[in-house]
């Protein structure tokens, strides 16, 4: 388990802030985060599992590392939402510097974004009685149409009964269809992202990309099987899942992440094959369930 300490380190320069000056409730906005550091260091940016205070994570766009004359530069843009009503909201995301037994994190100054409220005028309920406008014409107005509420009630009850009957007949098939559709969509998204990491690692080894690929695999299998892979160490994972491919792959990837090995393509491909196999078993389980 890594212990992260908040320190000020002159070698790592971190900046971050909101790209927009203001936003509205439920409207996406962006926060940038950059880090400039010696190329012999390893740094990580927060991912979707990070707690973004009162903000909600939408997506993250990470830009490739640029290294010149022994200095590396990383940057990312986070797309966030807010549903809080505070007029001014603050955020400062950290950058983690990995070391052998622990890590330190560097935080830029907090930046603020202003919430533009949609309702700026007082509503009638907030006005005092003497300030309410008076109706000048209170004369009788003829009603031309009287709505037939009993007929509406009969129609609504009929629709509810029909909906319940259809659900009892076709509900299981419908649930199975949407479950398989969601399962396949998650699988294709996993394969696309995981394959992108493999291509990057084939071009150039990166401990950071290796760690991201391993975490992505754990997160996918955790959602697929309902087992807490992301919270387990390698030893605990091997006790939970006695598979030869895991026993061969996970220790190699751990060494690669901490700088003792860069031969990661074969173990990652083994994890990919294992994910394909588990996906197939899950599909078969749903089809015969």
C-alpha cells in the first residue's frame, strides 16, 4: 500500500485551473492540470475514481508526455459537472509522484468557478402580500369545456394494466436483451481502451501506461464479476482467482510498474485473453439464465 504525502518539491511544478470563468448547473465545463518534472521521475494524474469534491466527473482527456532535455511535461483536461448551488465553487487536483515505498503529491493553488444562476428574479412565493399584483378584472368568464376526468382515469388504468401484462409476458426477455446490450457495450469499450494502451506500450514502454492498463483490466473484471479486484493486492488476487495466466502475468506487471522490467506486452495480452474468456462465460450465463 502506497502512502502519499503532501510536500512542496521544487523539481515538480504543477499548475491547474478552470478553463471557463463561469458555468451553469448541469452544464459541462473543463479543468486543466499540468506537471513539469525531471524525466527520471514518475508522476500520475487523478482518474475517474478520484473524489472531485462537489463536482461530478464526466471524462478526462490525457495528452502524451513531451520530454525535452531531461524535462518531461504532462497535461490533462477534465470535463466536470456541478449540481451544487454555491455561487463560487473551488477545486485543486493533485499530481502524484511515485517512489519505491510511498508517494508524494503536489497540489496547485485552488481555482474558482462562478455559478450562473438561471433564476435571478424573485418568484411570487417570495414576495410579501402587499407587493403582489392585483387582478383588475374579476368578472365572470364562461367555461367552454369541462374535462372528463372519469374517462381519463379509465384510460390511465387501462394503460397501466396493459403495461403490467406486457411486462409479465415479455419482461424477462426484455431485461435479458438490455443486459446483454449493456454488457457488450462495456466489453467493446474495454477492448478499445485496452488495445490503445497496448499500441502505446508497443511503441514505447511507460510504467504509467502499464499501471493504467492493469487498473482498467481490474476495473472491467470487477464490474463483470462483482469481485473487488481494484482493492486487492496481487497476492490477494491470486488467492481469489487461481488462474495460471494471472500467476504469470501480475508479478511481471508489478515489476514493470516499479521500474524493474519493461516486458509487458505478453502479460497484458494474457490478461486481455482472460477478459475475453470471462466475457464469453458471462454472456452464456445470461443466455441460459
